C-alpha cells in the first residue's frame, strides 16, 4: 500500500528518533554525524538545552494569538534584529519562502507609494533559489521547478550570476529591485564576490531601485557574521529575507527592511496568521542570544577555516573527482567533476554515518551545526575521504 503522503520527496529508509548536539540517533540507536542540519536550520545543533527550556516554558503559557494582538517576544526579537542590522522594521513569517514573498511585495509597494507603480520588475540571477511558493519559483527561474505550473509569472528578469555588464543592461525604467543571495545555496554553494555586492549596491543607488538579499541560507551566523553581507562594507540591502537558522529548528522566517523601504507596508497590505507567534519568537530570542554571545562567531570562523583547510587537502587527494571547494563559513560545497554524482557521494557517506546534502551545479553541500568542533570536522573529512575513494563515475 502506498504511503498517504505526496511523493514529493525521496528519503532514504532511515528513521531518526532524536538528536543530541551534532548527532542524530535512529530508532535503532545508530548515531550519525549531522553535517547538513536540516538544510542549514539547526544552527545550535539538536535539542539545545536553552532552546528546549524556552520552548517548554512558553508552551505552558501561550501557544498562539495571531497578529490580532501584540506578541511581546516578537517585539523583543525584532528590536534585537534591527539593532544588529541595517533594518528598521521586521515582518515575521513561518518560512524562508514567505519571507521572500514579503520582500518582493515590499519592494513593489515601495515604488507604488512613491508614485512609480510602473516599477515592478525584479532582477534575479541564474542558479538562484528563493523558495517553493509560486512567486518564489518564478523569482528563482529554475525551469525544473517551474515545469508543469503554468505560464511563467510576469515581472522577473534573470541575468547570469556574476555578470555585472548583463546586470547593468537589464535595468530599465520598470525595474523595482535587484534580488540576490550573497551565497547561493541550492545553486551550487557559490559566494558572490565582495566587489559584486558593492557593485549591486552602487547600481541600485544610481538608478533609484532597491536591493533585496535572500539570506535564508547564508544568515543566522552561518558564515561567521550574523548575516553574510556584513562581511562587505558598503553593501547593505534595503530589504532582506531570513529564515532557517534564526529559529534554530523551530519554523520561523523574517523580512527585514529599512524605514524607507517598508513605508508602504501599512495596515492591511500584508499578513500572516502564524508568523511571529509566541512559540517561534520565544525560541528565536534564545537563538539570537546564543549567536551573538561573546566568542560564538569567532568559533564559527575558526572551525570553518579549519574545515576548509582539511577539505582542500581532500580535494588534492581526489583531484580526479573534485573540481574545487566553494562557499563561505560553514556553508560549504564540494564541486565534483562531471560524471560523479553528489547524491551518490551523500549515500556513501550516509553508509558511514555522516549526513551530507547535494546542491545544483554538481555540488556536495555541507551546512553543519555552528557548534561543531575541529574533531567533528576531522571525522567528517575522514569519512568523505573514504567515500570519495569508493565513488565511481556514473555508468
């Protein structure tokens, strides 16, 4: 008898019962080193005691209100986020795709209220992934995700990733914003060069348009800064989507914006029944406090540099199969040569009790909990070394 769920996923025959820190444990008691963390979500690992305590305490008081009423925990978290970033305003969502939808609407609404309703088009980049809602798949522009869902949505112009001349040529009097991931996740773990981020900001200022960053995957400390763009001086956005790690495993997203960019988002223009609820923001406050604690980001930078060093050695040993090491911080990609499948590599690693992911452009993806140690990194690289040795080219 087929399972009652839609067949939109193809999980392995493996059931996890619980997690402890950087380990996942099956219903049979087998322990796995988790180097994908729910696709860059469990930034503090599994069952972090402070997050668990916050969730338990809140669950005994109040689960849900909707945004008909104030949620003090949400106001507290919004203040922390605005104090730590470019932003003045926050809208909480349940996911990254919803945060992106809010970002796209905010950009279009900005031009509308400023007397330029013709400015509605959004420029995006090849390899982009902005979520799975109808608007988000059209923003991403990946034909694989658009297939079978009707005509493409009007209003998106896609240019080649990293092609500044093509970007300049794409800007018209109808352009509202440029939307980009500072580090592409699904598109192959590609970090946009710092000069490109500054160039995007300069172009936007020159043409009176907005910059939207999708930091759903690259934010929440994953690169060693609270958000990846903070490594680059002079490259702040007007609007930013965040999610995944900011909830530490509890579903939560946020759209951040400057006062000017958010000016059109007034009562009745947008909403969410669950977004920014008491449970999510109670956990979100704990996650934020941990990420911004003294020494936490220093640890991320130190361990990510160590991991990258180890991976470059791995790439040298398997130069017949590995093209390069990509990414930033603890969002890391191993690009394999044509003919070698990153999903097969993930399977070989899983047989050895290491969990990895895969991404576009033939890349094996790692996004471990930010609390991993150098010993964890060494263990993972040793397993990958063994798995790469066994990996065979596609038939």
